[in-house]
């Protein structure tokens, strides 16, 4: 059997003229960008509190105003940390899907995970009023995120069961089944929306457009417990995804455990996307735009694409969140609107660039 290093699966672009150095430099720049955006996110808001001045005063031993403490530590910091986790999860999930399907237009929603999470959340909002009062009050904060997460995981497990036969998972079957499951989830979601009252319809509208406004420390902890292992696991799939670029048969012949890579990729996408949708609602285009933009900038090597996608996804979502907070202050625009406005034109540009391929 040919060693993977001999054909460049471990380092598919380590040859004269490769872009690995550019990708590494880009990673450093993205890390610096994320640090700056985090400071900007903590500093910017309708209240006018400057986080840098507050932290500097705290380091000098000055007494912090209770209002500043509440806004900075109980509102902005959990929101910023949630934005980092959600943006990184959506971008990495998009990179995994594009590598798995070998298609730059693939997205976490392509396998119905987002639709399943949406159905779970909509069901919790509409049917939650039927729960006993004591249970409803106790679970009011976590009912929608928990339902969204389990909706995503159930749709993912059903998809895997449909697409797997005799121990092998068909990517083509996964794509077709994902489209069908997304349509079914959309149909059931429509039924829930039809029976919802006016207050529930308002909640559904704002949840569907996405927001980081409900971030709390318990939600941050829950999100990181789920998302962090998924993102770490994605880093161990980079060589396998590079091998899949040769096709499943080619990857198998050079020693890539194709079935294991596909299963782990699906699990990572299900966990990361499900948790992201659960804590932030529907936020689109991050999973498409970020990986494709990085491929244009530094190439398709997943060793660099996955970590860089996490950094850029987190930065872009925090930037979108800041815009959502200040553009109509003191009101807050749903963040999904901002990502759609930014991502929609870019997606159309991708389609125009791929038009010659799509017409074939």
C-alpha cells in the first residue's frame, strides 16, 4: 500500500509553490483579528460603556460601578463568548460538509440538521404552553435550546440510518435524504406555526432570524461543553478530508478510513450545528461563506482550513453581532438579517463563478 506521505495526503500542498506558508500567516492574522474583534465587541454597545477603561480601572484597584459590572460581565462577555462558539461551529461545520461532499456550495443545512433543530425549537415554543405550570416555569429558559439540540441530533441519527447500508454510508444518499428530511421538518414546522398564537408567532419570528441576546453564563457553559469536543474532533479529520478530495475509492486505496471519517464528520456537524442553532437560533450563510473565502485565500488544505475557519467564523459573527446591536440602537436587529445581507451577495458571487460547472 502506498504511504500517504508519498502522495501528499498528510500534506497535499507541501511542494514548491504551495500555499501552506500563506495559510499559516493567514491563521496568525485571523487570531489577531479575533482578539481585536473581541475587544471591540466588549467595548461597543448602546450603553456606551468602554470595556477597556473598565478593565484598566479594575486593574488599578478602582471600584467598578455596579451597572458597569452587570453590563460587562453578565451581558457582554457571555454574549461575546457565545458568538465565538457559534461562529466557529457554523464555519467549521461548513468546512466539514464541503470537504465531505467535495462541493464548495455545501452547507450544514444540506443534511437537514438545521431544519431538525428548527423543528425542535418551534415545537418547544408552540407546545411548551401545554406543559404543567411548574415544569414550564422550571424549564422556561432551557426548553427551546434543549429541544433544538435534540431535534438536530434526531434528524442526524435518522439521516445516518437512512444513508448507511451494510456498514457503508453513501454521501449521495445522505444528500438526497437530507433534502427530504429538511422538507419534512419544514412541513411540520409550518403546521406548528399555523396553530401558534400571536405571541408565539413573534417568538418564532425572532428565533428564526437569530440572535445572541439571550446569552447567559449557563448557556455559555452548555454550549462550550458540546461545541468544544466537536471542534477538537474536526481537527483530527483534516488528513482524512484531504484524502477524500481524491474520491472515496482513491482515499480508501491510500489508507484513509473513509467510513470512519464520514461518521465522525457527521457527528461533529450534528453536535456543532445543533448546539449553535440551539443557543442562537437560525443564522445563515456563515457555513458557506467562510470556508469558501478561505479556500480562495489560502487553498483547500484542511489542516489549515479547519482552524482558520473557526477563527474567521467567530470574527465575522461577532462583527455581525456588533452591527446588529448598534445599527438601530437601543433596539437590536436580529443577527440573521446582518449575516444574510453580508452573505447573500457573496453567495451569488460564488454561484456566478461556478456557473460554468453548474451548467454542465
